[in-house]
């Protein structure tokens, strides 16, 4: 199974399809997926996906073998299944078993038979904790290298010779080398860590040459920050997604050079030796409010500590353009500040609160709050009563609560009859009884999951 968002990016990076007319690639891809699913029944949506997970699609089992054979015949995509596969002149290779790359016969066959024609190499096999060789050498025209499920100690130097590469996803140790700037066509750079080891007093930064990569649209490198550029005219005008960075990437000098940033994900890891540090971890957001195109913001504190309890959230930190907000691990804030955030963000449609983002037994949502919100997710909290008032959440359609073991009551005004779905996962049985009573009144879909 694969997520539509990932498939969309892979096709976009390779340039396999071109939209018709003036529509965007995302709209074009959405239409194609709907045709395959609803008209031709070739692609199936996962059965009743959870609110807390992304939608995934798969090819219908009746069509899987036929699709593999036909795709290989027309040299659209070949799925590696054995050492004896014929892969002459294939344009896209996909491995559902990454261990195949460990066989010299497969390695040599790829280099000699299709390295000069391949545009994509996709490693969708099970994750290996030990490195598997990837035959990157010789792929002169390769545009997409998805090897997120393959572990490397360091990024193979052969990859920096793939100058046509537009999409790169890897799992490796070490910092990003200077030679990454050789990939001047790269649009998507995704680097994960097999294991993250933090040295005291040492901060990991991407090389300053990252500012020379003008085609970058997405950077997702966990635990590595954007450095301050050396020149005044340095900028990444096409960058719209920056994920996995810390507060060090949110300075004025950095953010003003990413004017079109639309999605920002910040992770703050509190360290046990920072006992004397009284700095508010939210202070970095003061410059984020100047990002006029920002529509999605995720702010997560790892290892939250109750010592980070401040008087109130500086509301000026959140740009009014936000459509999706994800807050996690803030610790000491009470629910009343969430009401202030709701009145500040008139365009907010999706809100995810995780890992004790707010604390307290009761959240009474004031009238006029969250006027455009359609999806609300609350996960891991000590909330006992959730009480929206008349005039709040006027467009809420989906409510999900997970690991809310103290939740007992869902008070629901009679003007909320348009809600379509409530999902309770590992919540207090009293909350399930309360939701079941509301279901009889408002006829929404109720899903209850329990691991007990």
C-alpha cells in the first residue's frame, strides 16, 4: 500500500505526467486517482481508515499480477522479484525485497541492462537494520531514488554523481556533506536517521551550500538545521516545505530567505542537562508570524518537562494564514489558551493536539471559536470533560480522541447536528457511553477501538 501524497510527489519529481490545461499537478493527480478507483476499480482505498492515520491505496488483488506483467512489457515499471529477472531497458525499477540488491547477479544486471535508461529506483522492501548496496553508479538519467527503507552509514558518494536527480530519500548516519550541492536539480531532499545520537553542546547543521540548490521544494532532515547563509542575496524561493528542524532554523535571517514557505515542522528536544535554561521554547515562533504563505505548522517538544510552564502562549506567534496546526508536548498550558488560539486563527480547518499539548480536566470551548475547523484530533491528555458551547465549532465534521483515559463526558450542543464522524481509540468507557447517546440524537458514524 502507498499513500497518495507520496505517489503524487514521486510522479511530480520524475515528470511522468503533465496536467491538462491550467490545472495544478495535484488536481490532475487527484482526478487520475479518482478515475482509477471509482471508474475502473483498479485502485482501492484502504477499508475505513482511522482518523489518526493517512489514507493509503493499493492495487486490487485481481489486477496485481496483470499490472506487473503489462508494466514490465511496456517498460513502464518492473518489480524485481528474483535474481533471474530480465530488466533490459526498463525505465523504472521497484524492489519489494531490498535484500535482492545484495546479490551480485542482480547488482551487475542492473548496471549493465538498465542503468542508462532508468529514471526511477524505488526500494519499497522491508526496512533492514544492516546496509544493503544500492547500484547507484551508472544511472546517469536517474530522477527519483527512493531508498528510505535502506540503511546507510554514510550517503554513498556515487549518489552525488546523479546530477539529474530530483527526489532523494535515504536513511543514514552522519551530517549532510558539501557535495550535496552537486545535485542542483534536486527538488525533494528527505534524510532520516537510523538512530539519533546527540552530543552535548553540538548542533548539527546542513552545509551552507544548501542555499545554492535553487530547485529545492522540500527539505526533511531530522535533527539538522538550515545554517545562516554567507551572502545577503541567498534565498530558496521555491522551498515550500521544511520539516524536522529545531528552533535554530527559525531565526529572522533564515526565515526571511524562504518567502514562500507553506509547511513548517519544528521539533524541540529538551535535554536533561538544560536545568538552568529558562528560555521559553516557543520564543522561536516570533518570526514565523511573518511568513504570509504559511498554511501548515507543526510544533513538537520531545521529552516534555513540567518546568516549561509559562504564563500564556504569545498569540502573536501564529500567522493568521494557518489552515492546519499540530501541537505536541507543550506540557503546562491550560485549555483556556487554546480558546485564544482559536479566535486568532480564523482560517484553521485542521487541529491536532498530542502528547499533553494542553493540560487540565475541562476544555470549555467559548462561542465563536474555531469557525472554520472541520477536523479535530486530541491524543494523550488528562481531559475529563469536552464542552463546546453554542456557536463554537460551527463546521466541525470529524472528531477523534485517542488515549484519553480520563475522558468521561462529551457535551454536545444541539446546533452541532452536522458532525459526520467521531472516533474514540483507547478512551474511558464512560466517554464511549456518552458518545453512543449522542449518536442516537445526531446520527453520525461512531467508531470505537480498544487495545484492551
